[in-house]
C-alpha cells in the first residue's frame, strides 16, 4: 500500500523544497569573516615584529595564535563561499549546510596544534630565560588586545531564532569566533605578563603567561572538536526535538517504530520516521502534524499497517 503517489511532487517535501540548508545569517557571517581576516592579517604582522624586536614570549605566543586564526578565518571564508555557490548542487544529497561543520572541525585541529606550539616555546623560555623589552612590548600587547576585542565583536553570533532550536548555531562562525576569543584571552595574559615583568620584575611571568594561554587554547579546541564532530557524525543534536516529533506522530495511538534525527546545517534538521498504525492515514496527514515545528526542514516518512513488517512506501 503506497501512501504517496510518486508523481505528486508536493507530497515529497513540504518543509524545505529548495533543499538549501544554510544558516539564516550565512551571507552576513561570510562578509564579516572576510573583513576580520584582513584586520587580523595586519595585526599578525605587528605582533610577530613586536615579539622579535622585544624578545617577549607572550607577544610571540599571541602572534603564533594570531597566525593560526588568520588561517582559520581563511578556511571559514572559503567554507562559506563553497557552501553558498554549491547550495543547489544535486551532488550533495542533503545540501551544503555541513560544509561549515567540516571547516569548524579543521579549525579545532589548528587550535590544538597552536596550543602545543605555544606550550613548547614557553617551556623552552622557562628553561632558558630571554631578556624582554617590557617598555616596548606593552603598547604592542595593548594594541593587539584592542584589535582582538573589536574582531570578537564583529563576529559575535546572531540568529537568535536559529539558535533557539539549534543551540550550536553556525559552527563555522563559532569556530573563528572562538579563535578570536582565545586570542583575546592570550592578549590579556600578554599584557598582564608584560606589566608584571616591568613593574614587579617577575621574569617568570612572561613564559608562564604563554603556558596558561596554551592550556586555554587547548580547552577551546577540545570543546570545538566535540561540537563539530558530533554534527559530522550525525549524533542526535536535540533529544527534545526528537521527543516532540515522536509525540506528534503518535498523537492518535500510532507506534513510531523507527526514528532518526540529524543536522543538515545551522538551524536545519532532518527526520526519517517509520509509523505503524491500525488504520493508516494518508502520509500528508502525518506530515501536517510536524508542520511549523521549529528547526525541522526535511522529513521522510514511511507508513505501515500495524503488524505488517514489509516495505509499504515512503515520502520525503
């Protein structure tokens, strides 16, 4: 018993017919990512020059991390462009909404490598202290921190409606925002280390700041890997949404014998469900129960008569 005629395209997908699962703020995030990339590239040059000139490990650590997130910003920009340009490409079975998750995971790996490099250089400086020009390092550290804070503000996540039913939101943006937040924290530690060295003579503060920065960056990296990885591996992103789908589909005593929910992109989810009913209704009736459910963009349903385990038909 087929529950949907294959020659009726309106029955195939009543949720997101264009198959585009990009975030609501995709273009805005893409433009701002490009702007911040340029700002950070200029700041990178200043930090590395300042670190080499003054001998400050804290400044060098900030520069190393800035270089890492310039690369991260470039990767994020490319991910936005690719996802947008290929959004309608049928080669992508469920759209290009996950391109950003892939970029986010790659950026998490870059963060992890950055934390290792900073930690290694900081330990080296602890074992063999270098002379630091604290007076020359301070204005550079303050300038870099100011730039980082501006960039963090520019890339602040928006899309409140989108995040209400998908707390992770645009992970591609979250990844670069996390890079910049980490760099701002590294910059604050650099300022504190330079002040401690200049005012109190604490020469150990500079490499110690580098070690603390490495630990903070590593923590951010692990958090981002978990978030991006769960999306790439199709781990259920919302038990609450899954429970709501199950409740609606079984509202009249039907049994939901199979149910899968996964992310398609920021704010977009897909569902596959198999429903068994003593008196099956048309598939459009079951789909109508899910209409308007926030965050649900693609639905595949199969309706079976209770006690019949055969394949009876499906609708996308």
